[in-house]
């Protein structure tokens, strides 16, 4: 039940593929996609292409569930999509005209096989497979309730809560059961589900997590981002709306809005870091927003310098924006290696003192003797930033000016972003000047919250009704945090139940 | 959810380890063992030793759940116990003073990771892990009922039914919940379960499947056979009785008999083939019973011959009995290879015509020119027998007389033995003379049912109240067969539900 | 002797890691590095860091040989350096104060374990391990001669020829034997060798392949590129000179120039594509040369356009140069995926027609409606270019103008670059206008040979004594091509001998 | 060059397959077989069957070289034949009408991939692959000589010496070169070699190691033992004679005896332990010899006892012989597990004190209260014997009388048997009474040397001209021991050269 992964590799080996000591970014836990009505036996291959394009959202594990007439075929794997689902025997292994898929990091639940999605349940109406991107803020509350009623959980994934809610619904029809379950969960989510005859997509009431609808010939496609539509060869139809449930079956596509209308508040971090630059999220080009973040930063924190250098790859669009707005030349001052290198032993001399990072190498030719503006998309703990700054100085930079294309990160997330605790967030614990000193830079600047809203095409943040989910910058959480309230209410016993689930 | 095994090897590769084209024996699906009160951090290693000794009962997969204070550590693996649990890091990986383990073939449920035991559930009172040897005759009935109530099954193993029954029991105490579950299941079973504080053992009301109790220093041990006690270094205390529930915790050992008293009917096939010859099952030496089977056979089917040759290794004790009773010399006329060899390509010439088996090689030196009495423990389909007979003749035997140390097998089993369908059982479809011709032997003899009862130390079978489970020879099933009754009652829709569980 | 790789994976699986259908670049076969005089037990870890930084020169396989006092430890692996040598047990597995390493693609010799370097021989003076970057132009000639004298080859690598020449030298001292061997080989090479007491480095008489010398504390370091020095934490001392042999032992570093002085002719393709942008090769920043190539291209082939878009990652510096020289904005119009994706099944509809490449995704936001200048470092067969052009047009580009930052590639290489045969080189078989049509672009331009020499800091190519190796552009090979002469002389029987070496 | 096995598993994992702490037998290093003239594309599959049957002679690694017209296909693997060559893709991977194969333990050379046979060399006349069973007594002498002449060795296997001698022969024809090489080697050997057009078999001048000739349809077959002929489906033709070279090509079979005639002295240990009981070696049934050894033992060391118990499986035939000769009943008093179990952690209590062996389990039912005669084929160090004796006593034996079916082992072997050094041979260091005490038995008996010769069908040992190789019992080595003479002559420097070959 536990640690089947032992059969393959000791988990510590697997970890090495996914943890990156040179990477201080928050991580998104998941990407989802699905297709319904594909040519016979192509659904799993189409979903594999979509998952391939979504791996920046989670590359630790992946799974596909296909439906061939009424039979389900499900596979879940540790590792990259290409290794798991790249083989030419996929259509034979996983036949069907409909399929859903999932690729993941691990927030809630650890990185074990039993937590890989799509999760499957065999209901009395037939099977259902669900893939979920996001996080439920009342997961522990619901899980404890369900266990008390005799449900047996096989994972620590919040997706399984949804399955149990569906299984226990007293409604007759699967769509009604699905909506029953949605009515009880809170948080951010984009769901794709497959039954014997239907594909269902759903987005949380605020549209925190993204989900788009596309068409591929006669088939319907759902995916976390438009870049997946592109790779599948599908055309973009529209965003799934916040609070919308989409049901696709042989009668066509049906849109249901089972809950009262509210204003949308999509997550800003999708623009800052998570979504791929070539995706269009909620109608905005991610690349365009990032360039405008850099432009805003140039306006808010100008500096007299010789070169603008991005932290590759995430800082590139903002650095281009900064360079174009400031007129300072953009140069590849840091080279990123595409080979994994974190587990190397560091010899005692030389290497360590020089702060050489395995992933990023300074390009002395464009740095030596220069005043450098270093642009990153965000600064979380600051651990990578200081290594980069030292490397840039060691390569001869005369001055180093660090710019973050997003505002200071001050608060943790509960909607599916894997971020350190508050006491590890540098901006939450230090003054601007302390940060400047800690990061060993000549000057430091963060884009303002209003600057970020402007890059999004707004005139600024509407404090009365904020247009986006932005609590990591503002502390303004868009939903209740039931589990957290209970925990802080002293009922910390709740956590104990789960502690049984040892991850051997 | 399905086919996690894809990560390791394609399942077809795994199969090759376990299917043996040269082996026509029925297969037993499982062995169980457990220890409670072991020295700190030794429980999993002790259980590993026990499982190692029980692999003749199932070598396809194995699992252990240990309890360290109140934390569970569970691992389940495809493959042999030595590979899975032989490592010196086991106590570190799976600490604890109590543990239960399971080794298996696959009857109900296919050979997939999700079906490997012990199965674990996280109840609101804490975790419970269960290992099960046997088969429930009302499994489908209970599973459909539970799914209808909203339970989600992760496996097709009947052990999971027991877990769900425990989870849904309204009783407060875990032992009462466990007995609640036992009250609803029918069939043959030996169960070992581990909770945070207790080890529970249980044997079905007729004692069809075996279970013994032992002591290892201050610790209590449960195991399917005494050979496991020997390997663990434990001393035999007694058989767990039919219908008995044993609860072991810090207050000591408690015996509960929750159901009305009935006469025991242990399974005869444990003596014929399954149990290891050095085990003592229900007070009888397996080796001794088998030798007496051979002696009885010599009395019932004497023949004028030169050598008695066993089919190794299962026919050896009966052949020794036959030889000693008949005075005909016992010789190793067939050599068994201990290397797997079934997947070899057969070249076009030579090999095939000569019917050479990869596993058994005739020993020409003791066969050539001789009249051979060939002894096997049982004959199921007859497919291996005919190959052996041909090989023995090709090695120069003048006559071949085949003797089965057990009666003709006429009926399928529903209590945990993996046997072919009735239409493949040679004795159920052919007359004795037809069989003799098909098997290409000069004479053929099967021990009588009464002869077998005599080898068991009885004066014969008591038709009014048979002392043993013997339906495969007699058609006299010792319990109701609920699933089969429903299926034959035309409600064959029941099977369909499970057919969703495709085994990719 | 063959195909040991079968034990691990069928070779076809391995191939998938290294062949990239979306990549039309020539490939370099190798990188080498070594260290002498490292702190006890750190040499192998230092070399592992160096190899990690050299994987762009060959990522198919890697090997290290360390010397601990007089004992050699050698490991050779398929796959990436991080997987092979990233473990913390490396110093224990491969102790020593000196080590040499090698990372490779495969030109001569196929991609089999037996061809992985460093190659080792046990001479009567003791062991020697050699790593080689480059290619011998008289390899077949020498190999046949050696086989005729009774030498047994275990590989088809030209490095083994060098080992046999050393083994058969009649000189007493290892350095003299090494020079004896150099006297007989022709072609391009950078060699690092390790004996029990010495590290030897050597570069071919024209300095075709690069090799640099560095210092790491008290230790000496050799490496193909300066980027490896940076990653090891070493400081650059100087380039090893063309025709120079460097011997390092406990008496210090000795430079030997055993052959008559000639002018150097380093390989231009190191600047065009192979070396990492942050390396300084023969005194020139690779990044700087590439930017100047782009600037030259803007002068030679200006165009009225809206955006300059690089083919990532190799076209980025030239595109920045083009953009800065032309004033047209530089934009990330193509996003490169860092996940492997070539083996995916292409569904029948959608994907294929749209020419979607798994590796490169057009960024519609900056392409739609624009006149695009697409910059690549070179065009070999043109197969990838046309896919990219179509993808860019499918994303809405109004015009596509393709620019190659290097001249047309017209001739094959024999010095260690894996390039297609001449009949597959698009520029060798088509007129400029035919190419423009085939590549489906509005205009097409290649940097001139003189333009490339200018980017290198020369005033132009000196036809009488060309400053660089440039035969792929000019047909002017810098050395004799003995094997090719023999082959063309009709003695094609020579190749047959090797054909025995089947690569199962 | 070293430790390619690291790619697959750490070597320590591999070891566990081959070392058996419960097994105190000497080990034979190799089995060979070959076929010439098989139906197109069947040769490798036929050889795989033969190797499968020879794995008792070495199961650590195996290899096959096939010849398809003039192309060689060679694969060498760690692990069992079924895993390496059992796949249905074998004929496609390794096509050809001729093939040779090898299965091995490791005596000279360690257990590394580079030492796996058949070894291949690419001579100027074409390729040659050689498989070798035995050991050369002048290996170090020849290897040093060849290295001094510039030969490069890739292995530490003595088979490679033979290849280099062939490669350096000045003769024109391959058979003459082969005989040239034979003229220089000393020791025990059975060789099968394959060139583009011929298969060659050879046996050492004394016929120490066995080799038989068979026919399979129109094809010729060579194999170490007749059991391999049986499994391949071939018929036995004759033993290859001592000192005979057999050459098979399209002109048919040719027998050459290139060296002066001497009397044969086949190795007795083939009968005592190595050969499979169903093989006929040099005209004698191995099973028959072993039974007669037991009969002789019963005559030489009779005892009043209740049961004769073999140590399975090697002691079974002798135990049957003892039982039949003595009239004491034969019983399976020890059960052998077919599952590997040596790496298990032994819990602190119970198990260890009781001396429970993982491989052998006493069968209490036939031992308790009995006087037991325990029969083993030989006693080497005595380490396993004492464990078995204790286990038998723990199971209740009243007396234990140990009998070895072969004489005391007093001297090491140099012809291919892996035996401990002399100081570990119990009989070489203890008196009979000391041994009896150490082994904790009531009486102890070893068959006499003359008794063994009688079991072989002789009237006794002819001391003037011993009929068999028997130095392990007598100290009478049948050949010069050149390497040993040199080593004892103080020139121990010779070993040092090889010490370079570290086995990482």
C-alpha cells in the first residue's frame, strides 16, 4: 500500500530528478488535459501530447485514463511523460476514443505512486477517473468526515476526497453526483473527469486555476493551458469559466453553472511564473504580461547600467521588457545548463568558494567590468539569487542591480502552489535594505502590486474587489481556509490522523 | 490505478517468472505470517524469514506491514521475498516490534501491484493491515453491496472486502469490528491483521486453510505452516482452531470463538501438494501423509516393475512410500533443473520431436531398458504427465506405469486453490482407459478417496460427516457458494461490474 | 563482446535519448578533461564536474579513469554524467589524486559500451588510460596494419589505435612511446592520458580540436573548454598549443613540441555551434564571435521586418547581434521545451498537418501579423528549418526571412564532427533560390566566409594560408585524408574488415 | 573498461545471486557448447538450450557468438541463461547457422562483464570467437610475455591469452594458428571456437575437462556434457578425445591430433560433484558412479542406524547407494528450499541460536528420535556440514553419522575448479578425530581413494600411471604448474602486474 516505488528505485533516487537545489521558485503541482470523441484509439496519444506540453506544471509523475467503449485503461507512472507514454505501443496499451491525463509535482500528499492521478473509482454506475489541478482548503475536514463514515482512503491526495464524495452522493446521475461533490469542496481547482460515456470539466468558483476548451477535428479537448492545445494540434475555443461545469458526451457539449455567480479572481502567479510564455491565460499572453512586468520595473526602478541580464529561462521576457524600456542592451550573461547536476559531490577546494552553480554559469565575456541589471521573475527565499549574484561578481561585474519582476512574496499559498513557509520567505522577514545586503547587491527593486496589475492590463488593483488572486503579495485570501482555521483553533489533533500514513 | 507495474517491467516479463509450462499443478494463492512483541526493530526481519519459508504457497508477490509504536510501514513488491525483503536496510526501512506479511500467487484479482497484500486501511481508530490466505465464496455479492453504498475499491482482491466491512462496522472497538466483518464473509480463510496495538489471527469456521501459533522468545508468531516457525526460529505452540479468533496485545493472548461450534474440515490438498513436506499441518506430518499415500497406492495398484521413479520434487515422498511398500528400488530417474527455462525458443528440429522438457530431464542410466513406475502427487490436466511419459520412453524405458498419489480431480475449488475449469480436468472428462491411452502409459492408477483418508490416519471417509474438505475429489463442497449461486441464477450481470477493472 | 548494452536496455531505447528528430545540427563527438595533483580522493569528483559542463559536446556516454597511487579505477557508462557519476559514493568507488574523463557522441565506432572512453591498456610499464576528442584521418590504415601484426581490437574507436601504437612502441619511457604514437596518427585530436604517475595532454599539429590548461589549487587541469574549468572551480592558465604535448607529474609541468612548427588552424565550427557560449576558445569569447556573426549577417542581409526571432538556444547570440545591429526588436518567438518528446505517436488529425514540433513551440503573441527574421546558427539539411518556418507561419507570421549565421555547408568533415553525407547537405545540392523555395521563406541569407572570418576578428580569409579550419564551407581540408584516399583508390576492401563488427 | 556492471546493479547485488553461504562446495567455472550447420537462424537458440542445461557448471554469466554467413553477433550477459537468451527475439538478434556459447562462474579473472565469454577477436583473416572451460597453468607467464610484446588485454581471463596467441601466430591458416596457440598453453581445457566458416573443438592432452560431440539433424554439436545434447535434442556421437582437435566446416568433420599421444586422465571431481547426474562423462553414467560411491561408503563405513538422509541435492545418489547397500531406509530428512535466501537479516533471538539455515530445513518427522546417517558428496571446509548436523540434532536426531562420498580433500586445484586455499580445507588441517569433533558427529567416514576408483569401474588406483586426475585427494598434479613454480621461485613480481586491474 505504501512505497511501491521501492521496487523501482529507492525514493531518494527519484527525488533527485525533481528537486533542484539551484531553483528557488515556488512550484505548481499539476497540469490536466482530456479529449473526448477522438478517432478510435487515438485519445491516449493525444492526451500524452498534451501532458508533454504541460510538464512545466509538474514533471514528477504522470498518468492517463482512457475509455474504450465502457472499459477503462489506466496507467500512472513516476517520471517524465516521454518515458511513460512516449512508446508506440500506447494505443494498444490504452485504447479508446476518450481519455484524461494528469502531470504533477506533489503538494498535498507526497510523491508516491498511490498519489499519482488520474484517480479511479469503480462506482455502481460504472467507473470514473479524475485529474485535479489545485488544492482544497477543506481537505482535512472532509477526509476526516469520510473516514469516520467508513470510507477507506488509498492516498493522501485531495483528489480522492472528491471521488469519495461522488461515490457517496445519493443522486442517481453521475453529473449530479459530481456537482454534489463540488458543492462540498472549497479552494482552487481545475478538474477533468472521464466516465464511461462523458468527459466533465470544472473550474473553481473564482477561476483560480486555469482551464481551457479546444477542438481537435470532431473531438473536444480540455487542458490547463493553451500551449497544450497547440501541441495536441487543437484550436482554442474559449476559457472554461470560473464556476463552470462542462459536460461532453454524444449529445454534444453542455455548460452548467450550478453555483451563484461571483466575480472571477484568477491566480496572478500563473502569469508571473507558472504558465508557459507561449500560453494565453484568461485572454492574456503570458509572454506579453511578463514583458510588461519588465517594462514596469524599468519605470519603477531605473538604474544607470551597461547590460540587462536575465536569470534564464524564467527571467527572459521581463529582462527583454526592461531592456527595451530602458535602452540598456540585453545580453545572455548567464548560461543555463540543460543537464541535471545537483547531486554532484563538491570537491573541497575551488568549486565551493567560487559559488559555482551547476545549473547557471556566468558568461564572463559580457559581464566583466560591467554594471549588470539582473532580472528574475520573483524572489522567494533568496537562496539562489545570492549564489547568482556572487557568480556574476566572480565573473567580473562592477555593479550588480537585482530586479524582481513581481512584488515581494509575503504570504503562503493554499490553492495548489508549493511555496515555503512564511518564515522562509525573505521578503516577509527582512526590510528592503536588509534584503539588499543579504543578496549582496548594489541595488534591489521589486515591481509594485499596482505595477503588476498594470502589466495585466488593469489600471491598478481594485482593493474593494481585487481582480485577481494575489494573497502571496497582499495577504488577501480569496476563500475561507477551513483546514487552517480548524488547525489554528487548537484542534491540531486533526493532523495526527494523517500522520499514520508513513511514507516508507 | 492500474498497471503501475509498467514502470518496472512489462507484466509479460513478470509472468514468465511465475507461469511454468512444465507444471500442471494447481496453485495455492497465499501464505501469511505475523509477529507481535519482537525486540525493537526486528519484526519485519522475522516476518521476512517466515515469508521466505512460505514461498511454495505463492512466490509471485509479497508484502509486509510493520507497526512501530503507532506508525505503520508497508511495502508490497512483485517478485521473491529475498529480492524484496532480503536487504540489510530492512529494519531501518520498516522498523517496529510487530509486523504481518503475505506472499501470494493470484487467484481472485490478477497479479497486479494493487492486489498485493497486506492491504491497509486508515480507519478513524487508526490503521489496520490485513493479510489473507483463502478465498471468499460471497466476494462478488459483498463487493457489489459495498460499492452501492459508496465504498471505493482499489483492488479486485477479496481481502479488500474484509477491510471495507471493518471500516463500515458501527462497533466501537476494532476487535468487534473485525468479528462483525467475519460474520458476513463465507469461504476459506486464514487471516493475520495488525492494528496499532494488536495482532489478530483468524481461521474460517471449518479450518479449511491452515494457521499455526508459535512463540519466539517473548514474541507471539502466527504462520500458515510450521515450516515458517522453524525458519523464524520459533517454537510451535498449537494450531489456531477452526472458527477461532486470536487477539494478541500487551495484555497477552486472548482466544475468541464468536460463532457456533462446528466440526472442522481441513483441506486435503494441503497434504497432497501445497504444504511443505517438513510442515506439520493440523497435527499430521505432511511428509508422513505423503509417504503413506505412496504406500496405499502400492497396495491399491501394485505392478511388476524394475524401478520406482518420482516426478521431482512433489512426487518424491509418495515414490519413497511406494518403493518401500513394494520393494521395487527407488531411483532418481528424472532430474529437475532449478533454472527457469520455459521461454526458450524451440528450434525446429530435434528438440520438439523428442518432447524435451526444460525442467525435467530423464536420467537414461536408470531408465534404459527398465519397467518404470512413475509417481506423481496428482494429475490435473495431464499435459505435463504425457510429456514426462514420452521423455521417459525416449530415454529407453521398456514400460511406463503411471501412479497418482491422490484420487482423480473432478471438481473445481472455490477456497483459494487456483485450478483449471472442470472442462480441462482430465479425470472429469475421460474414462480411466481413455486417460491411460491419452497419457500413453502401460497402466494407470489413482489412489482411492478412502485410501487418502487412510493415509491421513482415518479408517476411511465418513460420508455423513466428512472429516476433510475434499470436493475436488467428491464434489461435496463444505460451504454455500453464494457468488456461484447468483451467477447460475441468471444474474450474470454481477460479473460485468468487475469487468471494468481492465488489467492494462 | 558485443552489445553488452542488451543487459540494460535494448539499444533502441538508448538511442531515443540521443537522437533528436527536431535537431538538424552537426554533432561533435567528444569532450575531455583531466586533473593531476588533486586532494586525496577528489580527482574523480572534479573530473565529473568538468564532464558535466562538457556534455553539450557529447551526452551519449561518459567515462572516468582515476589513479590512486598506482591503481587504476575505470568506469564507463551509457547516459548522462549526472546519472553515471553524480553519486556521493564516487570518491569511494573511484579514489585517487589524478583522473581523466571523457564524454561522447559517437562518430567513428557506434554507440556501444566497448567504444566508451577513456580506453585503458595494461602495458608492461603499467596502465594507461586515454580520452580522445577528434578523429584520425588514417584510422583504418593504421588499424589494418596493427591487426595484421597480431593486435586484437576490442572497439571500433580510433582511440584504441593510439593505445596499440603506444603498446607496440619500442621506446622505454611512456612519454616517448606516446610521442611515437602521435608521430603516426593524422587528423584532429585533443588527448588526455593518465599513467600511474603522469597526466599527458596533447593537441594535433594544427590545433583543430581545442584543449585548455587550468589550475585548481595545487592541481593541474586539462579540459576541452574553459566552461569546464569554471565548473570545476579552476582558473584558466592558457590554451594548450597546436602540436604541443604537456606532461604533468610530481616534477611539475613540462611542455614538449616534438614535431616541426606549423601555423595553427583551429576549427571554425567550435565558434559556430559546438563550444558553449560562455567558453573562451583560442582566446576568443564564443558568445562574442556569435554576436558578431549576427551583426555581420545584419550588414550582409538586411531586411525590413518587425521582429528578430532566434531558433533557441543555438541561434540566440547571433539573433541578439542581428537585432542590435539592425534595430529590429529581439523577441522570444519560439519557445524550446526542455523535455524529450520525439518518440510520441502523432495522432492522425490535427497535429501532423500543423507541423507541430515537440521541441519548439511558436509564441503566437509576438509572431502573429509580424514580419519575422528567423536566425539560426547554421543550416545543414534544412529539415528542421522548414518545420520551424511552417510553425511560425501557422502562428500568423506575415513574412518569414531566414538567416544562417554561418556560410553554406558544402563539404563533409573528417576531424570529429558528425555531419551528414554531402548528398544530404542542402546547400551542396541546391541553388540559393531553390533553397529559399524549399525552406518556404520570403528571403534567405547565409553569412559569407569572409564575414565569418571578420566575426573572428580577422580582416578576412587569407586564401594562401587560411587562419582556420573551414573545409565544410570551402572544401579546403587542412590535412591529408589517408583513409579516404585509399578508399577512393579502389581499395574499398578495407572497409570490409570492420563490417565484421556487427552491432547487435 | 572496468565495472560496466555499475550501470545495471551495484556489483554487490549481483554477487548475491552467486555466492551461497549455505554451500560449501567447490565450484566449476564453466560450461561450453556449440553448433555448426543448423537450419538458418536457429544456431543461437540451439546453443541457448545447451547453455541452459549446463548452468550447474556456472550460472554467473553467459554469452553466445553466432555467425551468419560471415558476420558475427555476440552477446554477453550477467545472470541466468533464461534471462539473457530466453527471449523470442533471439534468432532475430543473433541470426546464423553456427554459434558457440559459454556459461561461467569466475575462477581466474573476477566476475566482470569484460571476462564473460565467448571472447572475440577480429583477425586479419576474419573474426574468431572462443569459449573455454578450464584453467591454464601457464597463464601469467604467457600474459606477461604477450604484454611485453605490445598486446593489449581487455580482460583477466585466460581465454584471452589463447586469442592473442592465435592473433600473433605467423601461420597462414586459422586452424594452424589455433594449433600454434594450443602448443604453448598448459593446463586443463575444453575449447569451442567459431570462425567465419568453421567450428573448432579441442580438449587438453589429458582430457582433464570433458567435451562431447553430438549430432542434431544435419548439424554438428559440441558440449561439455551429454545433458546439454539431450536438452538441445541432439544425439550423442562420442567424447572428444584427450588432445584431439576437431574441425567442422562445409567439408565435414576432421579430427586432428597435433601432439604426441599420452594416456588420458579425466578429472574425478566431474563425477563427485560437477557433472549433472543424468550426464554420461567419458562413457560412465555420473549417477551410476555416485550410487556406487555410496555403496562403497556403506562397505567402508557401515553403521547401525535408522535412516539414511542425503544432503540435497548433491548427496542424493550416494545416499540411495548407501541405503540400498546397507538396507537402512532412505528418507528425505532435509528439505532444500529453491528460493534464494542468504542475504536475510538474522533477528537477534531464536533464529541464530538454532542454527537455522535458509537453504536446508530438517524434516523433523523422519529425524526425531532417530539415528541418522547423513550423506554428502564431499566435505571442503566443513562449514555447511556443521550447520546441517546441528539442525538435524535440533530436529531431534539421537545420533548423527556423517559420511562423505569422496575422499578427504587435501590439495588445491589449478585446472578450473574454484576451491579454497589449502589452509581452509578441513581435511588438510585436522586429524580424523579432530574433524569428527569439529563437525559434532558421532562418527565420520570418507570414501577411500581406491573406493572412488572402484566406483569408477577400476580395480583401484594405479599409482604408477593414475587413470584419473585426482590431485585434490592425492597431491599428484597431472601437469607442470608453471605460474606456481615461478611464483614460488621468488618472482612474485609477476602477480603485481595484474594487480593493476582493479575491479571497481
